């Protein structure tokens, strides 16, 4: 199917779920992103700040750019002027740098805290105790240019549905724990980003509000096409 047909298919699948589709455009060329944009998609996820920076000027201003990959502090400056949501915040140090760069551009940057929920050591993320310590800290309380809007997690790459369900449930429980303790009256703290092309249906069933889908929309990626600065 075409990109447009794939997106229409997802729109049908997501009806009534209150779940947003993030089209993962990493490694895909601007031409394919424009095709998705023309089909009505507005939220796109990139894994590398350099690649987002290279693509952003060639796409319409109302594109919602989501940083979904591990973000180094020295790369925040590339995306701070326009990024819609940084989903992969895994340290106070990174949050402080996001705040610093957001202040330069007189804006507040929305962020998700990324949690380690998988059984793969290659994944990044906080645990609950680390997140609680971060949110209780005076350093975090002093940040005026970031807004924590929820949580994100990457499940194990497995076909084991029971394991995936456990991991998604654990992220939903983390969200509810943090919501109750730190954000009980904060309407903006409402996002649970979990689920990808192979497991999004299970993620939605467990409470996902954002799914990150790439190959099921754009097809398989050409990894040799990545951009560096």
C-alpha cells in the first residue's frame, strides 16, 4: 500500500482510542515525509537531532517534530527552536540543558521522561526511584522552560505477548505513580508513549496515548541515508 493508504488504515484503527500516531520518519527522505504530510499526518518522530535539523527547513512550519531517540546534551541546541516534544529525557542533566536552550528561544519545551522497561541492556531510561528523585530535586523545581507531559518506554523486541503486556503495564503503573505524587492537578501530564509497528495494538490496550510507527507507514528504512553534522 502507499503511504497515504497506510495512514488512512491507521486512522481507522485508532478511531475511538484517544491515541495519537507519531509517524517515525527517521532515515526516510523529505519527499516521503511530504507525502505523509499531504495525506494529513502532522506528527513525525526522529531519532537523531542532526537529522531533524537537516529536514526541518524543508517541511511546513506546522509539522510537530518529536525527538524519540537518545539525545545528547550537546545536540539539544539543534532542535530547541522548533521541537514539539522531546520523548527521551533520561537525566536531570539533559533536562537542564533543554531548559537552557529553551530559555534562549523564549519558549517552554514539552518533554516525556523515558523509562527502562525492556529486558535489553541497549535501551535507555530511568527507573521509578531515579525519576522520583529528579522530580523532588531543587534543581528540577528551578526549571521554568520545560514541561513534563508524561512518560515514554521502549519494550523488548520480542514476539512474547505476555512479556510485552507486562512491560506496557509497568509503564502505565509508573505513569499513575508519578501522576498521583507529582502531577495530580496537572492536565498536561497525560501522555504515555509506548507501542511501535509490531506491538502498537497491545500498547493501546494497555493505555498508550501515543504510538511510534515507522515501517508500517513508510516501509523499511535505508540506514545508509542517515545525516551527520
